[in-house]
C-alpha cells in the first residue's frame, strides 16, 4: 500500500480532532476524503504529510513510517494545503524554480517549463503570484505539489476557486496523475468525487463513517425508494395499502414509494398492482445522490 493509516488519534487538549481512524490507499488509486467542516480531514492530511504529529497511531507512506522517516517521506509526497500558502511577492516561474531547487531537481528549467505548460500558466509565468486570480494561484499550488514527481499526492480542496473550464482541466490532470501515483484529495464538490475518485472515505466528528466506492454507498441505505408509473389514475390512499410502505409521494404523473424494510419493494408493488389489475408503465429503484448519502452519514 502507498498509504496506510492505523488507529490514528489526534487530541487538542481533551478534544479529539481525529479518533481511531484506519484506512489505506494503494498505488494508482484516487481516493476522495470527505467530511463536513471540522470533521478532521485537514488534520489527518497534515499528520500524513508530517507537518503535525499524531497523538497516537501510525502512518506509513510507501512502507516508511512518517514520524520516524519524516524527511524521506516528505521527498515522495506532493502536498497542496487547503489555504495554499504561496510567496506572493515572487514571480510564478521564479517561485517554481525556488521550489525545484529545494528538491534538488535536475534539469530544473525544463521541469519548470513542463509544469507551466501542464498547468496552463504560460501567460502568467512572468507575473507576481500576488497579482493572480484565486484559480491561477491554485494552479501554481498544484505545480509546486507535483514538480518533484512525487509518488503520493495529498490535495486539500485542490479545485477551490476554479471556474468551470478550469475545473474540467484540473480534474483531467488529477485523473491522469492518478494512473501512476497515489492520490488522496478532500473536497466538498460531490460531482468532482463522482468524476475522478475510485473510492470515498467519509469522516464525521473525527471518525470514519464510510469507506467504499460511491456506487456502493449510494445503494447501501436503510431506505429504498422506488419510482413507479401506472397507466391509470391511482390515489395515494390506495398505494399506502401496499405492505411495508413507509412513505408515498406524488411526482408529476408518477409516484415515489419508500420503505425502510429489508425487502425488494418492486416485488411488493408488482404483486399489489397485479391484484388491483393496474398496468405498470415504469418501475425502478431510485438511487440516492451522493449528496444525500453524505448528509445521511454526517448529520
């Protein structure tokens, strides 16, 4: 595994910001690290990068223990913090060359030119960072995170402040990077998660509440909702008689029927419709949106 987090705790005084979390990320995997504000995402990422110590627990990056081999692990990690701290008085190219010298990159000028082209910074390369828009500052932050060709990329809100066109470009870049490297990113944009993440880890109040593929999380729910359309007029009072029904809601000329029972609601509806001599035009399970799953798990 490229990233292994085992029984991680982080206390500030008596308050637990991170409480006994464990997960792993393998090479070539892009994992979305989600949670409401204050859930412990940024704290976990800072511990993973060695910027702050854990109270207890272990983190291994490519087999190396972060708190023991701190300098070695930092050399193979690319990190974009949430607030994207940059030297705003420096010029873009100057700043990237400065970062490259810290990592002792060979053929530095060629590598900087490659980063400028990859991140679409050609027109901004001779501007001061302080004069750039937030979106272009994010691009500079991403450039410094990947300039040393890290094995592991940790991105805290990487697309914050980007316009729709920039979002598509940065998502494609992250997806491309994820083909060969390990990527973990935090975000509040669910479309972004669905677009680029192979798996999702959701944290709430310092604890992991979900760790799986988005499609599986959307189907794993205590409630099942079915969309059904009949060829004749049917009333709510009739539908509520279907066994194990919890909720019935009209939607245009169709119905959303919900249950919390561990059953296939489509079978119940089909049998009831056959008994009442109703013809069903449409019958399908309504999959929960990722936003709904997130709310259910973190409320």
